[in-house]
């Protein structure tokens, strides 16, 4: 139906360029609408001041008119009058838009007097009120016509013979009826539509104290969608049925399909059927509806029925409505239907509600927490979450792993692979232990009650061990059935205890690396009823709606978070615990310089390159690494030997990704370190690929290659020399032991 709205709006915009605006009102030149109805031309605008216009009826023949009540509703109080014995307004111009008009008290001899009678093609009616007429709106046959009625109220219409109704639409192409309040019809129906296709969505249709008949009557079938409505039949109803479909014959062209999705249907009578339907109907879809009250769901069984996620209760009070006596049919969070609907995966888009009716005659967005409730309303027992890690995404933390939605493949909420098999939470990762030591606070995402904690465990774990689980953690209950868990917290940082009531944003602890963790991060989990894990993120392969007030972006871009240069070959823990960055080296003392970084967002096939340049900008060495798979958090490093670079004031390490320069590190190499004590390390001499012991006692040592593999062990007596020319070219690490110093390290470079 978006196409219909668009086409009518376009007609209006094109025509208003040369249009006239007509002002009507008690203080205007034209005192009443009928004074201008014969003067207007195609595309004109008529603005009618709010007020009461008694016994004023007229015909509108111009096309593409826009008629609007100004400053409130203009009330056309006909007092039994009608134009041409038909209606207060007879519309014979195509594509008319009417807003903010009140129509009342129209009566005619044939008992069909209407607020509006449509005898043209296309009509839009908004923010209007039709009451105490014989018909609210009566539309004649026009198979090309499309009608939109929204934000309107219909009440107390009907002559009383069962042939006139709050709304009566004959054979047109399509009727869209949405965000309206129709109630208290007199003997007739709240809605009667013979349209080939009818969409009735997000309305309240309630007979209340009225003595009307069907709430919805679709006598000739067709394609009908009834979505997100509150439909209530009162005790005074003339009919025991609520919805009628095809009972005058399935004569409309096309498929004979009736879809009822996410409606709340209430029968206050002691008997009846919720749906009276022709058994030859091709398809009846019942999805996530509430049927409350006496009676059968359907009078006949169509050729095909899809019955999914519906709730049926004979006792209206047992459903758990907030207050049926005040027409409040929202569910409480204690209702047995709370989160009892079926999910929308695999469900046709046209069956899925995006709005809710808001009384009177308005709409709001329908926002789902976990599983949808059956019926017209979504119940909320929690608030939108704030982020659990204090700070800014990308600066203070990143998200490395999301909930995995598959048991067999990697699939996060965004259909990507930022997760791992069996992962039930979201990992908010910080840059390492240095940041952890400066305190990164964790805050409650919503108000709740602390149900359990654990504290006191070692918080500097660097090896993942599933047996250690969440380590130090806090668990909170939100509402009646939602639970959040905050895991791997810093030792002795937890500030709450079981039974404490917390508010959104309250600090409950700090990020750590306790339990099954290799790096400091928060592992955050959300559960429903301690039975179902929930991914709080909205995504095309995840939830329809987000739990977050402001959802962090799904970031797959590349970024270097931390980087630097160090004068040794690091191990992973070296970089986790301290972010070194040394820019001054000495030829005599430092054998190598290593470039390192902490990066995320690398994709499979990306090439990371480090290029080393000497003082003269000559390329001395290049290292390339092709990424085998996507890496969302990765430490990367490679080294260069100091002797190969030589003395320089400005050597350069250039990091490139896919041949694009990302960053450059400048450093210097001096010939002698003024603070270097030559005597201290001179007794184990490494020169000309030989190791000589000048100590006055035996030395025991081991030699490793740059990858950490053991190459050989040795013992050297005082003044003994060991020849190492049998080793291939490369850099080697020598660890040796003396009487006074254990585990000292030197480097051996073999050309």
C-alpha cells in the first residue's frame, strides 16, 4: 500500500504548484464548505477553520483536492441533512485527501446516509471522526479505487436495520484501514468490506455498549490481512460471531486467503465463533493471536489452515490482561502468554507487526524483547540496556565475539564470523593488562537485583581453560525472568552483594582476566528464565529488535589499537602485560629491533607487511604475512637485526596492509650506549660465530632459534671456546647460567 500513498501524494504535489488555497470559516469570506465546493479546481486546497457547521452538505467534483480542518476538527453537524439524499459530503473527484473533519447526524430516506459517500477513484481519510450517521463512510463499486483510512474514529453509526454500518466499502481494488478506533455501531458492523483485497491493521474494534453485529465482515472473501488489532465483541452484540469471511460467496477475484496475525480477540458473550468462514476458503492463517472468551475459533475448516503460536482461553480473566474493564488488553509480565508467541524466523513479512495500536486512534512502534507475545501488544518487563563497559567503543573497548547462532557453523547476529562455536555471550575486550590495571569499570545494563557473585579468583589468566568458566562474576535478575551475567572480573573489584538492588549504570566491578580467559575482557550473557540464551543485538541473522538503547556498531573495519618497537623478541605475555615502545638502540648492546602491534579487523587473504629502512632509506628487509582467516583480535610482530641496519639517526619500520601504509615507526641506533657497563657482560664473549667463557667458573647454557626451538646445550669451562659455525644463518638466543646470575640472555647472529 505504500505505492498508493505515494501516488496520491505525488498527484497532490504536482497539482498544488498552480493550485488555489481556499479558506473557510466564520471569519472568512467563505463561511461554510458548500460555499467553495463548486468553485474549487483540480489540485486546490481547502482549509476549514475548526468549529461547527450546521446543516452544511455539499458535492466535491474536482480532482486531487486536499481538504483539511485548520486548528482542530471542523464539525459538519448535518442535523439530518444530506447532499442529494446521499451524504454530508459526496466525493466525485479522484484522489481526494480529507483530514481533521468531523461528520455527524446524516440521515436519508433510504436509510443509507453517510458522513462521506465515495463515487470516484481513490480516497485518503485521516484524523476524522464519524458518529451518529447511518453510515460512517459508504464507498460504491469501483474496481480501480484504492482507499486509505487512518487515525480516525467511527462510533454510533447505523440506522438499526443491519444494512448500514460504521464503515461500508463496496467492491474496490484495495482497502487499507489502520490506526483507527471503531466502536458502538448500531446493529450494523464495525467494518464491512467487499474490497478485492482488505488490510485491517493496528486498530481497536470494540462493540462496547453498542448492539452491533460483526466486528469485521468480509462477505465476498478475497485476500485479507487482519494484523495487530484489538477486536472485542460485547455482550449486547446482535451476532455471536466476531469475524465473518466469505459467507455471501467467495466471489472476489484472486486467492481466497484470510490471515489473522498478532490480534487480540475477545468474546464477552457466552457463545459464538471467533471466525465464521466459508469452508471453501483456500487458506486460513492464524499466527500468534489471542482468542479469549467462549466459543470456537472457527465455524468451518477451510481447505488449508496454518495454526502457529495462538493462545486460547475460555476465561478472559485467566489470560493476564492488565485491565479489560478499561479496554486495556495488554498483557502483564506474569501472564502465561508473556513471551509465549512463536518467533518470526521463516514467517512472511506481511504477517509481522511493526506497530501497535495506541488509544485513541494512534500508533507506536512494536518493540519485541525476546519472543513476541501473542496478541496485539508487546509486554516489556525490562528497559533498553546501556552498555556494560564504561567508555567509548573503538577507543576503550571493542567487541571481538558475539553470540553464535548456529551449532555447526560460525554465524553471529550479522551473518558474520565474529564468534566461535558454543559462544553464548558477547566479549567486550580491552587492550591489555596495562589498561586493566588502570581500572575499566563495568556497569549494570538495567535496574535489577543481584542474585549471585563470585570473587577472589586469580585475575591475570593468559591461557584459556574452560573448567575455570566465568571466574569472578556478578549475576543480576531484571524484571521477573531476565538475567544478565558479567564474567572474568578483576579480583576484589566487585562492589555489590546478593540481594542488592542496582540501578542502570551503577558500577558493579572492573574488567579482569579471571576464569576461562586469555586476555582482559568482559564476557556478557543475557538469559531468559535461566533457560534460553538471548543475543541482545539486532541483526539480519539475529534478533528482530535490539535490547540496547544505543547499539554499538558491528565493526569489521581494520584498525591498529596499540603498537610499538622493542629491543627483544617478545612472547605473547610480554605484549599483554606491557605495551613497550623503545625508539633508541645501541649497536653494541641490542641485537634486534621488533615491530609489534595489536590489531583487529583483518580478513582472510589480507597481507601484513613490515619494511625496514636504514639511514639512507634503503630497504634492508621485508616481511610479508598472508592472513589465513578472519582475525578480529591479533598480536602481530616481526624483527630486524640491528647490525644489518647499522648506525642511524632515523631508521624506519613501515607497517603496510595490502600494500597500503598504515603507520611508520622511526628509531635510532647509536654505536655505544653511554650507560652500558662493558665489564658486566664481557665475560661471555660472542664473536666470529664463537662463544668464549671468560668467567672463572663453568657456564651451562642452551641455544634456541628465533622460533623458540631448542638447537643445542653446552658447558664451557673457564677460557674454553665453542665454535657455532655449523648453525645455519640466522639469529639465535643464548640462555646461560653462572654462579651469580641465572637465566641470562645473549644473542648470536650467524651470517
